[in-house]
């Protein structure tokens, strides 16, 4: 019998132990890849499926032990402090690299890079003082959104300025932020899309079909993939994502959140990790974002990013609905993250797949009626 002698199983270290780490660990297992997770919370939900080290981002003794135990380090959480990422990069292979992480942590650096790469953005201005805010509002006008440059996600750390007279309220809400702010024009977009891409250590680059997303209160509520009627936007998004990835020497999966306005793509944000809008790829694509991220960071060949058919993903925020109607639906898939219910918390998702739009719409409708989620499903049904 021929074949290679099996080396020791590689260990993938994951910084952050939320649902993304959990789904990475689940995808890693059949590849023969072990995972080791670090999180400051002893009940981090990835700890239910992978060994968990409880430590915070400045516990260098614990991080040194962690670095010695793993072959490659990656992230489930992009706000790991830059110092920690650099420190680890001196002791282990870290993908994506700390520079890519640093750019994606700062909305100002991120949007500046988007423009340099040819990706248009909403008009934006840096805001550090109350006077800066007035100046920026004069340039950009209202409506606009004041956002923290760092540590904002899912609509947190944002204030919508409907009228110029809201400036005082916006400053009262966010002005004390130590990391600075950014004012962005409010874009009355036609739709929100995301492109998920993956790049390997030797530069192989692939994208999944574009995903269309709907948010409620800034949090992803529903995704549809492949996004219907995107035409040339697919190749445009792919080219932009490739330029960005090459510029950052990025390794692993990332997502670009995009607004479509007058047929143009505007960059909202880059997530330097697997992304909520890519959860449909678990059942709906030949290789999922989680599997391809593990493959990319470990130097393994990528799997095919083609969709198997059409998919819709419902995000469950705050608490899980009844699983049974999803499980009872043909090609319906349930994902419970094993978290406690809490308002605003992502606690699970469900994906439903089909080979054509009519059948998918029927299955979405079936689930939505049974769970009383017609409102959540409505924009997806309309788009199909
Ligand atoms: P973010 O945390 O920046 O991803 O924002 C969350 C959501 O708020 C986005 O997915 C959009 O639905 C909305 N949003 C953010 N920025 C803008 C903007 N400049 N114009 C219009 N809507 C926005």
C-alpha cells in the first residue's frame, strides 16, 4: 500500500471562543485538524466543542503556553489588541497577519484603504473634536452616521444624525470615545451585499457567490445566496476583494460588506475573519467558509466555493425559536450556538436550501409561518 506517513495532527489556535470559533472547530475536525481556543469567558461557546484556555488578551504567560501548543493562530474576533497579535506573530504563524487585522480594526484606515484599492465608499471624515464634527457635517451634510473608529460592530457605537441640529446629541453620545470617530454620509442604498473571499498562503484566491443581506437595528437578520440579479457586480466585487487581499497579503477568509447605490458598489466594512453573512456556505456551498479558512491558514488546498443551489439564512437574535419547524423542512438546517439567551445576542441561525427560487420561497414561507417570523422573511421572499 502506498501513501504518505501521517504527521502529527496540526493544531489550530483560535483567539476568541464565540460561535465563529465553534464553527471553525467543527469544520476543522474532519480535516484532521485539532483546535485550541482562548477566551476570557469560561463559558465561551466554542468551549463546548474544543479545548478552551481561559485567559485575557494581556495574559502573556497563558498566551506563551498557547503559542507553544499550536501550529497556526487565527481569530474569531477582530478586536484582539494589535499588541497581542504582534506579540503572538513573533512566536507562532498568525493568519491573517496583524497588519490586516489592524487595518480592519479602524474604520478610518479601512475606508482609506478601500479608496486606494478602487472601492468607492460613502463620503467620510475623521472626527476628533466637537469642531471637527461641525466641519465634517458642513462637508457631508445630513443625514449622516457618526461611528466610533474602533470596537464598533453590529450597529453598536453609532449615532444616526438625521438633521444638523442632532450634532450635540451625537457628540454627547460618542464624543468621549478615546479612539476617535468617523462621520459617514448616510447612503440610501438599494441593497446590501457581501462578498466572502479566501486567499491561501501561496496566493490562491477564490470568492463565493455574492450574498444579499438585510439588517434589523444594525444586526444581520436574513441572508440570501447567491444574491439574485447581480450581473457584473459579481466580477467587480471579486476584483476589488482580490486587490484588497493582495495589498494586505491576506491569508484566510474575509468579508467585505457592500452597499449597492445607482449600480455602484460602496465599501462599508471589512471583517478579517469568517462572517455571519457566510454561514449559508455550510450547507449551501461545496466548501464552507469555515472549512476553507482552516485550509487556507494551514497551507492546504482550497475547496470549491461554488453554491450548490440557493440558500437563505435566518439569524436568531436574543433567543432561539422552536427548532422543530426548521428540522421538519426539507433541506432545513439548525444551528444552536449553545449560548444563554440575552437581548441582542446572536444565539443561532437556520439555513434552508433548494435548487430553485420557487421551492426556496416555499420553504422560507413554511418556516416563517411556523415560527411567526413573516416579517424577518419578507424581504428575502420579495427579492426571490
Ligand atoms: P456597520 O456596523 O457599520 O456594519 O453598520 C451596521 C448596519 O448599519 C449596516 O449593515 C447598514 O445596514 C447600516 N449602515 C451603516 N453605515 C451606513 C451608512 N453609511 N449608510 C446607510 N446605512 C448604514
